[in-house]
C-alpha cells in the first residue's frame, strides 16, 4: 500500500474524512471537489453559521461521529427542546401543545456542522485539495487510473485507486473506461440520495423570542410551506429552521423571495409578530443542486439510501475503485455517521485501519 496514490472524488464529509485518515497514514492522495467549496451537503448560512444541511448527530447510536468531534476537539451541545410545541392544520388552525421528549438526544456542533468541515480541512495539505474539479471521466490504463475533469486541466498524475466520495447516483453519471456493466449502473441508480429531495429554510433573529414565550421552537404543520420547524440557535445567535412540505416540483415554480415570504408568514402564524423580521433568512434547495440531486432524487422516496452490502465494482475496476459516500455505508447510510462508516470499511478492506494511530 506504500506505493498507493488515491484519487478521492468529492469533498463532502466522506471525502474529507478519507483524506484525513490517509494523510495520517502517510498514503498519497489528491481530493477533487466539483463545487468551489468543501463540505458537500454540509453547508451554513453566510452569517451565523446556521445549518442549511445536516445539524444533528446521535451519539447513542453513532459512535464514529461522537469519536470524530471528540478527536477534533469540537464542542457540542444538545438540541434545544424545552417548552411547548406549536401545531397547525386547516381544521383546528394554530394550537399550542405541551412539548414531548423524543427518545434519543440530538446533538449539534457549536458554530454549526460546517465547523466539522473547517476542522478537517485545517488538518489537510492544501496542495492536495482541488476545488472546482468535477470529474467527468476515468480510464484504466494498465494499472494506472487517468482522470478527466469538466472545466479544469486534466492532471498529468495518475492514480492507483479511485475512491468515489459521492452519492451512488452521481457516481453512475461518470464515464468510465472500461465502462461499468449495466448491473453496476443499475445498482448505483437504485440507491436514493438521502435528503436530496429536500430544502431547508433558516431565519436568524436578534433574540430567541419563542423561548421567552415558553416555546421550544418545535412546530409541525399540515399547511406549510414548512412541515417541520425547530430551534436552530447556536452561540452566534437565535434562529429557527424548517423543512418543506411542498415538494421539489412545486418549489421550482417559486422564486427564492416568494418562498422566503411564505415561510416568514408561516412563522408569524406560529410564533407571533416578532417572527416577521428576521435579521437574515436563507433558503437552500438541495433538489436543485446537480452536485447532490439527480432527476430521480427530486422525488423523495423517504428512504435512507444504502448500497447492497456486498456491492463491488465488476471486472477490471473491482480492485481499483471504491464507493465511500454515506449511501455506501452498510449501517446509517445517508447520515453523516454513514459517511464515516463507509470510509472506515474501505480502510479496513485495504488493511489500513489497524495501522492508523493518532499522531
Ligand atoms: C437538508 C439536509 C439535512 C440533513 N440532516 C442530517 C442530519 O441532521 N444528520 C445527519 O447525520 N445527516 C443529515 N443529512 C445528510 C448528510 O448531509 C449526509 O449524510 C452527509 O453530508 C453526506 O456526506 P458525503 O460526503 O457522503 O456526501 P456529500 O456531502 O453529498 O458529498 C459529495 C461531494 O461530491 C461532490 N461531487 C459531486 N459530483 C462530483 C464530481 N463529478 N466530481 C467531483 N466532485 C463531485 C459534491 O459537490 C459534494 O461535495 C442531511 C442532508 C440534508 C441535505
């Protein structure tokens, strides 16, 4: 493995974690990310660091996430849930109900999940992180892998292995030579990308006025546009966020300012007049982002994607290429924990896990 040179495709949590582990092992790698930023589905508002992608992890059953934030020294805190819950539907209008406790404690990273991306990035050699590099094609030339990018000069460097830190459906869109058999493509396309059909709205406020009114910030609505709302506050400020009840096709017909206005009107119905004037509000539609969602993903299956546990690429690619994105995990597929699990699995398969000792 000392001669290995690994091309990691994708700079979301899976790609960054893989790079972190390989760097500590002294294994050569280059990471190529299509967007002009790292983090993938992990994204925050420009001010405040409020999450537009994932917020929560659950240490009770996600040991890797717990271990990683601990290893990186990132402070974490419990999701705010104290107080009453608001409900609305067309029959009864808006009602206030006693809050309830869900079984598992949802934890968040101080400053937002983007702090996890920043902490990993800080530990990586910048010369090996390549942004705005969307992989278009990969070919096998004997034992060497050559890469072709959409808008970036192709590297003269070749690689011994390629690790696809991507949702499987996006991996299926890359041109491989020799080409992947139909069976592989079908298996990749069958895996839905978790949360790719969704969008998130965040409203940042000067103070948590709902908490002062004895409300948790949790709300559930059958009217919309938001279906589920929670407190999104962190040490930088007060905020509420919501997931949408209207689907990706319905959102396409609306401008961002129409969507935001409808969300503010709903927050006013649920939490009162003070919700009308956020310091800033933001909306991100993951279904409209081609580096997350394919056409199939725009209709939510509601299922966590997980690749068949025994999946390996066929024929010549078998020993050369691995999937390490979250949807490739055997357990917790689709979650951040899944991204770490998928990487750990490949490291173990390549006999790298046991020799990785903290520096
Ligand atoms: C709104 C929302 C809420 C969520 N909430 C939670 C939560 O609370 N808890 C939780 O655990 N998980 C949650 N998730 C899921 C979580 O975000 C993912 O499990 C995790 O971020 C996946 O990381 P990944 O690296 O596997 O994939 P991604 O983050 O999707 O990274 C893939 C990367 O590959 C890049 N890429 C794509 N195509 C190419 C190409 N051709 N060439 C080069 N690069 C390419 C992309 O730009 C991207 O950066 C949520 C997701 C969303 C969208």
